[in-house]
C-alpha cells in the first residue's frame, strides 16, 4: 500500500508528461524530465528510458511505450 499519495500523484503527472514527450520526440526525449520521473517514482536515476522506466511509465499511464533498447518491460509497483 502506498503511504505517500502526493508523491504517487506527482509521479503519475510526470509519467504522463514524459509519455507525451516520448511520443512527440522519440529518441530525442527530455532526459531531465525522465530523470525527475525516475526519482519521484523511486527508480534509479540515469535519464535513460530502459525497461525499468518503461515498466513504471506503463504502470502510471497504462500505455505500453517500449524502451529505446527494445528489451521489454520490467514490472513496477510503487514502494513509498
């Protein structure tokens, strides 16, 4: 169960913003926006849209946007 609902809401907002950016810009996505999402979602922060970030974006948005590496998704659930 998530205790910090404010953080959950913020992560959802960032995930939606990042998903829109990724769809619009592709590989030229905003790495700072992704890093902010990663931090808020409790992921390792590197600004790279890989399988863990893709799994988290899918969890928050319901959209399956494959990672740039094409290596699939890592399941995600918030733990904060």
